[in-house]
């Protein structure tokens, strides 16, 4: 968190604590969100923490299908030659040619548990891919007895097949419930790898347990070992791979190109989707604090949104957008959007563009619906051409390309 944002947060918290009920008034509803919050009586901790003003740049853009016929596509990575690699949650990995044509499934993909939110999930290229041809896959791995866990596998991309596949990391403990699996990858500037792991739904209390990987972001090297400098290395009862904790279901990770910091976006329950800067050793509060309620309508825990020692989100949504994937846009295709943070919305059926002012969310715009596209957005990526590509979460999934109009 930078000094400017820290001052804003501190001022907002001071004002909140001085006010009756220790909370800020909810800001006026804008055109992005007309529904009442689920968390009745809950209020933001500081101004601008939710329902940012609409920031529509008036950018004229076209949306065209790039690739079609995918079965629940989950993640897209671009190869140096302009082709794509796309995962399908049932357990397939394919090439996408520059003209959008799909290859046959690439052989050698590990077995996955393709149930509910589980399956073959993220794909990322090694920072030294041009030299070593390595890629990394995350997936829900069968562990026997109806149990499963998030795994990270490394392999070499070798034409129609993967070679030398090796599982380098397994999240522990295994669980039976195939929900809230998280599972995004982001490479830090130093070449280490962040991996997000969800709380697995029925196990939400483990998000606060440093002896468990559930509800955590871990930081490992490309061999799967805990990265040097992790905050809990050598601490009794704590897993050395943990970077940050108290997360619910983080399905979006990205490195801020301005600062090198790790940002994450995670699902709340009924309310409480949030944007965070995931800092070393910090506790992001789930399930002790949250801006939302349980699916049953009951409070979560004590029903509180703030507690000393627990981090506040930079921004939150209530009701939810159900976020999956995020991208800092640095391309030249859309100059007015340069520097924006894009987030895929599953329930919102929109591509959400956030305007940044330093580390603050200063504006929000929801895209695609005005183009009559009503689809759950699972991934968003910047292509080597500077254009924007989004994946739809459907059994007849599409990769759409956004281009200037």
C-alpha cells in the first residue's frame, strides 16, 4: 500500500471510528450498480472503497470472436509467435492459431477432477520460455478416496505433446469439496511464482490457519520450493510457502507493472468480492471480516467488517460481480484505457474496467453488455497485438477480441 493510499485509509478509518456505528455512509448508487447491498448495515471503512463513480471513456470498440467451440475455457496465455494456449476446465489444453483455429488437444496433460469449480485451470509461460519451452499448469488433482487438491505442474511444450511433466507443488491438506479452488499464477519480477489457493468452501476457517495452504497465496520457485524471503519460513506450525493469508477464493492475480506489487481479486459470498494488494505476511481477514453475508442470509462469523490487524480491501463489490482473472492494460490499442485494471465478471456478465489513481480505485466501467454480449467472463488477457481478449465461461465457450472501432 503506497503512502497516498495509506493516508486516505487512515483518514477514512479515523472518520469512521468517530461516527455513530463506526462506519461511513454508503456512497450514492451509480449506473454500475443499482441493487441494494446484501450486507445491510455494513458500511465502507473509507471513502471510495466501494461503488466508485462511473468512468466511461467513450471508447469505440468492436468485439469479434477469435476462437469458438471451447468447452468451459478457463485461461489463456500467448506464445511469443502470437499463438495462444488455452485450457478447458474438463482437462484439455489446446493451441489457438493466429487466425483463431483450435488445435487438437495437446497430449500429456495430467488427470484432473473436473467437478463443479475444479478441473484444468491456469496456464502460464516460464519467464525464460524462449530458452526452455517450459509452461506451468494449475489444476484440481485427484488425491484418492474422493479427495482432491490444487497442484502445480511444470512441463515442456513440444508441439502436439507435453514433455517431462513434473508436479512441483501440491497444496495441503486435500479436501472433498471441489469449490473455491482459486488457482491463478503470477510471476514476480524476480522469477518466483505466486499461486492462489481458495478456502475450498467448507473449510473456510483454514484461511486463518498458517498450517494449511487453504485460503492462501503461496510463493514458490520454479522447482516448487518455498521462495527465499517468504514471511513464515522457520516459524513453527506455519507452512513456509505462504505469502499472504485470510483469502476466500482468489481467482485473479496480476503484477502491477508500475510497482511490481502483487494484486489479487477474490470472490466473497453474498457480497464482499474484493480487490487487494497482497503484501508479504498480511492477513486479509476471511472469514473473520467480510463485506457480505452467508448464502443462507446469516452473518458470517460475528458479522463484522473491520478488526485491528486485519487488512481492509482496496475496493469491494456488494452485490458481487463474481470476479475471475485480472489484467493491467499496458497496450497501445486503446490509449484511453492505458493503465486501467480489467477484471472478468462471471455473475456480472461484464468486463469490468477500473480506473486507478495511484493505488486507489477511482472509477468503474462495465463493458460488453452494450454490445449485446451477455456472457460469464472467465479470463481477460492482453495480446501481443495490444488488443484485449476475453474468455467466456460456457460449454460452447468463445474467446472474443476487443479492437478499436
